[in-house]
């Protein structure tokens, strides 16, 4: 369990401030969402002890950074965006080196990670010779070294192809029990089947923290979809449109509204994770 108490962090040379009065993050998969610049990467860096709060404290199952920093770091797996790997190292040597930094693991554990992340044929390749997608898989693999209790992933699906993305989300879900995993993502629907909770940051503050079910249902608005003629499409409120695509000389439109059918062509739809994010941002904008 992670507990943040009166945490404030200020970015040097900027007016940006991250402020979290109190937050408890429990085992399971928490999806971290928010627009660019909301503070997601900074938040993950704080959790990973790559940065430290300006004020307040973060406790890791009761342990504090002041007294237990080395122990805490040994229990963390972290993949920041734009992670830089040692390019002159070979894949297997890099993973062995990173395992040594965590106190060392048995060779068969590294072998399992290499197998899980489909890196076997790249064991003896230097990092600098590998494609970006392979480098990303190496970055993801190193986060799981030494069975960490806390795993923080910043846009982990970047550079992965469609099959690799599916494999990784399933891997995370299969290894989530007993771990506190925070995943920053813009691809909410890809994690919808696996996440436990959502944490929404906006302008450095927590706007929502709760279950996926409540995220999708506590909005008091409805999602409608239908195929409409161009004349009907032009009459729709652009601010309420979630998605539109040309189809059969018409437009397939997905939009938000109240519980009254906007037109005969529309039918009510299940609210997706991304729908809920769009709606919540829209409601927040209207309330300002």
C-alpha cells in the first residue's frame, strides 16, 4: 500500500505545482489518466523516488524515504517515458547489471523475463542495434526484476505493436496480485478489462480516484450512437461529439447527451473508459 500525506511538489523554473493532500493507493492496477501537462509523469517520478516531495511524505507499506530509501527502491520497478538504456551493453548483460543493482537474482529469473518479453533472440545484441519496440520490451522487462511490490509504468505501450500490446496488458494483469501497479496511459480502452481503479490528475490535482465501475457510471449522462445524413450531422452540437467517421455516404456519430434520444437514428450505448474521461473533462470545463 502507498500512502501520500500532504504531498506538494514544485517544478523548478515553472509555476506548476503537484498537490495531493491525502491519497491511498492499494494493490491492483490503477490507471493514471489526464491530459498532457497534468502532472502524471511527475507523480510517477515521486512514487518511484526519482524525485522527492517539496513538502509532505509518501509511505510504502509504512516505510518512509527518510529511513528506508534503499529498501524501498529495491521493491520498485519503474519505466519512465523516454527511458535511456545503456546502448553499448548487450541485452542479457544489461538485465544482469540492473538485477545486481537490486541485490541480484538467480539467472533463471532473468531467463523467465527474457522469455516472457520475447527477447531470446536478442540476448547477444547490443541495445543500440535494436528497434525501438524491442528496446521498449527490455525496459518493461527490467521493471519486473526481483519481483517488486510497486510497479510504475509511464505510457508502457509506446512503440509496441498490436500483439505486443495485448500480451503486455495480459502479463501485467496476470502478475498484479499483491502488487501496487500504477499505469499512466492515454489508451484507456486497452486497459479496461484489466484495471481495478482510476486516478485522474488535472492541473496537478486529483480530480477522481475510485473504481472503474464508478468511473463509467457516476456521470449522469448517456452515450448515443447512430448513422445520420450529412444534414442531420451538421445540426449536432460539436462539443458533444465523441467520435465521427464517414460511412455509406453518411456519418457514424458517437455523442454524449441526456437520457432523451437525440434523434431516431441513435441508440443508447455502453459507456467506455474513454467516453467517461471525455464526459468528465467536458463537465469540468462547463463548471468552471
